[in-house]
C-alpha cells in the first residue's frame, strides 16, 4: 500500500491558504485526491502522460475545471511544469 505524508502544518501553509482562497475547500480536497492518485498510479511522480479526463476523475472536478486547477497548482508551485511536462 502506498501513502502520502502531510505535515501537521499542511492546512496552514501559505500555498494551501492561497489555493483555498482561489478554489475553496474543494480545491484542497482535489489536491489531496490528486496527490493520492499520483502516489498510487505514478509513484515515480511522472504525470506527463495523464490526460484531462484522468485528472478530472482523480480530483472529482468537471473536465472544464481541470486546466484552471492545474494552472493554480503550477503557479503556487504545488506541481512542477518544465518544458510543458507536469511532475
């Protein structure tokens, strides 16, 4: 079984507080769901092959909300993007 580890300060971290302001509590839940699915299915962290539908299912977000959500995660440095590849 794989797991993800969270600091006890996770919910108070400025990046998470900013995500909450931008996306509401669902944004934080979607982030945790995404991290859990990545740990389960992409333990090496390479998510470059994941499509919008996969992320939509993993995060419980409608597909039209996936791109703006990912852009928020990248801008907050909760996900990395290098040369168009997410990790």
